[in-house]
C-alpha cells in the first residue's frame, strides 16, 4: 500500500493525509482511503491524489489515534482553518470590520494621494454606499481626458501628461490601500481570495498625479501639495522619494510642512534601498516616515519530486499544473550550447532544451529566459526569500537545505521528474519582520531624530491595479495584483491616520503622529537586527492609537527653532515658514529637545556621559489621570525619571526630563523611551 504522508486531524473535525508516493490510480487510491476509514461510516470527506496521496475525514480522538497506528500512515495533523483576507494587512493590524468605525464621520474624511494617478473605474473606487460629497471639499475634478469623478474619488488633478488616469499601477494601488471601498471576492487567479478594503472604506479620495514613466518632478509635487492643502484634504500620502535632501530644498518636506500647519498629516515612504545604514529618506520630523514589514500571511509553494516527496518552497504561484509530473531540466539536460556550470546557473542564452520541462537553477535569474525557452515552470535556489513574488510561469524558490535535498534527487534519478503546486498560505509566527529592502536609519539629516518613525505592511499587498499595466505574465490584464515596497506601507499609515482623525477630529498633525508612534507594537529585536533603525517606534497599531493617553505636540516655531540650531539660513527657514523668520540665540532648540515622540541621541564612543531629554506631554485621556512611566533603554545605560505623572485635566500638560546615563557606547547610539502605563492600559511613550 502506498504510504500516507502528513495527516490533518482534529477531534470530530477534518483529517487530512498527504502521501509520499502519489502513484495509485484513481480507483485504487480511493479504495485505499476507504480502507483506512472503513470502520467509520461516512467519515471520508475528500480524497487527494493528483499531486499527493491522502484524504480528509471526520474523526474522533480515538479514531485518530487508531489511524495513526496503522501501517502506511506517516503523519496526522489537524485541519486548521486559516482566514484568507486580501487586505489581511488591516486585519493583522487589528483594524477590521469589528473595529470602532463612525460611518458619518468617516465619510467626511478626505485622503489626498500624490502619486502616479488612479484608475477610477476600479471597484475599489466605487461610490456605492457613500453619501454626498463633504461640504468642506473645495477641490475640483480636473482629471483631464476620459476621466470622471464620483462620490468616492471626489477630486482629481494632473501635473503631467493629459490625464489623472493611472496607466501604471502605483497610484491606484496606494489609493485603494489607504481608502479603497470594500470589494469582495478579490484574488489573483484564485490565490488569497477575500475582501479588499482601505482603512477608511467610506472615506473620500482626491488624486494628484505628479508622476509619469520618466519620474516625478519637484514642481509638480509642490503644486500638488499646494492644491491638496487648499482643497481641504485631511491626510496626504506620498510614496515618492529621491534620496536625502535638506528640508529647505526638498519639495516633499516643504509641502508637508505647510500641510502640517493646516493640521494635515503627511505620510511618506522611507525608501527601498535595503539594509545599509543611513539610507532612509523623507527625514523631516513633521513627516511620518514609514518602513515596510511583513504580516502573518506567509505564502508557501511546495514542490513534489518524482518519488512523491513534498519539499516546501516559497513564491506566489497562481499557475495550476494539476499535479502533473514534468521532466526536470538541470545542467546539460537544460542546455546544449553552454558549459555545465553556466547551464546549472541558467545563464542567459543557455536554456535551449527546456521546452515542456521544469527548469532547475542554482541561482535566481530572470524567469523570462525559462518562459522564452518553452519551460512550464522553474525551481530556483534562493538563500533568503522575505518578499516572494509572482512569475510568468510556475515558480517555486527553495532555501539552502531544501534546494540541496531536491538537487540531490535530480542528480541521483535516471529520469528526474517533478511538479510545482499552486500556492497556499500559512500563518507566519515570526511576523512582523522588517523587509530586507526597507531603508534603514539612522537619520543622516537630523541625527537626534528617530527615522523611520513606524513600520506597516508592505510585503505582497494585494490592492487595486491598472488593467493596462504589466504583470509578471506578459499580456495579462488584471484589476487587482500584488505589489511590494515601502510605497505599499506608506498608505497603510495614511489610512490609519485618517482612521484616527475620524475619532479624534480636533487633534493636530503632531498629536496624530505621536499617537501612532507611541502606541506601536514592540517588535522583536532578535528578528530585526537593525532594531529601531529598521522599524522605528514599532509596528502600527490602529485600534490603540485612538487612545494613547498622552501625546507629544510640536508647534511650528519648535521645528523652525530647531533648524536655527542647525545653522539653516534665514532664507531656507523662511521657505518652510511661508514668511520671514529670524533666528535668535535665545530661541534655538536642539534636536534632542524637540518634543518628539521618540528619544534618540548620537554620542561619542570615547567615554561615559549623561544625556538629558526634555519633553512636554499633553493629556488626551480622562481628566485626573495618573500615568506610570517605564522607559525602555538599551544595554549599558540607565534611565532616571519620575515613576508617576498626574495630570488633572483633559488637554492638561506636564513637562518632564529624562536623564540617560551611559557607559561606553557606539558612535551612533539610540535611546528609545516608548512604554507608558495608564492604570490597567498599556501605552507606548
């Protein structure tokens, strides 16, 4: 009898068995499954046999135990149900349908999207269930050629080409992530089918197209900020970056400063320059700078060899090979015109004998080579896959140990065959983790200001797409698709800011930013080597952000006085201020004492020292509240501040100082104080 591999069971629920050797023909396979469960009438639920041999059945505990003891049963495991939601990101953050939404207020929120345009016909931008346009809206629908607004997309402007229409997918994707309407049944060829939505599904969208294929010009961005502020948006999301630029000549910093003066929150992507220190961009302290992290949805694409052994892999594979085994092409069986070494690496121009085969590659490569050669799939050796993606053919990536096991089979078998299964999802217990591509701090413009500020979902986000845009499969047209990057993380935080403003409409931009930062989930340092320089204050936590207890508010003059201490010119500061501003020695404010939600310092590593941070907190909780403070520092340091802080009134303020005593430290040193207890509620500070 063919041995049965893994088996899924839970008392009186489903039980699944996966085979090692899926060779039995249909009738024989079903007969063998009935044989296993013949003592339990009507217990067999489903038989599997195209890519593995197994079955699902309803069993009691004793029946499960009996089955586990039978010859040929390799493993039994419970049929755990995973909820597949397209925008799993918001569910993971705790902002789902059961969260506290106020529809009437939410429909009054306007999110400005400065990006590459929008595809207004997408279902994510339907105005179904949305009432009249808010009276506060002062904008217009000037979308240009072949563009129509509605009660969802209430405004559109374009600063490049002749339309606000998004021919590339970036703008549609970010807009729907921030404030898209709910759309059921969304998937990519059946992968992760569920409901797409933004953080504020009833919120309005105003689109400002500043980007074209050649790039995004500074003049267009400044014009977009100018219009958005005047139009009356509440939040601006801009997933655009251009490296590190002084704030007095950076259009995003200048535009967002003027937005802040009107109470408008601006979120910006921190960049996709990887884990090298100091590459983070959009560093102005009045911007919420967003890093990209994972969610707890992990894509798994398994490979099955000709012996029926299943090997776990990664990717997002939406091609269904129906469990059919194909010849495996590797080395000389993949090429007749290259050396063995080049062929095993799937070098360009080598794959000339791969038609109808699955190609095995020692290194990741441009999968279009395999497709052009007529391959039906490819299996790649990839050392670390934290951002698996789609391909133009069936693709699976294997890590070091799994690839070596698979390669050993290929080399030892006289006729190696295999197949690639369609992707599924499992819960990733390591999440959230900062993505490897997400740019890291420290802040190279303002060394005592923490950047990034916050981390949000940015890996394999499924959202609205432009039907004209290219996918991994040439010629394919889709309405929803996966995208990855800090560009995808940024609109998540914009959506959260919009959500906070629905419940706290009178909060300033700095109060909203403070609430988002200080209530963040603490992330695991052992799984994020760059710690706060990677994830900032932590992972965004929307439902708690509306109740932070205390906030750190920053006035316009505080930012400008900080720039005075950094020797910015009067002309440069006046550019930000929107009028003449004169620095004085008495009013200069050090970066360290800006009333920022995080506490950071760059220090010398030569000797011990003490650092003092001065802060003022505003009570946005109940009057008469008492807060217990607990500063999370780092090794070789000690923090001293009062353990309790009582504030008698709502909106009451208290000033405090934190003294950080340091032993020998690194040149760049991070001090982050973010945990604050309020009664039985746990807040971040």
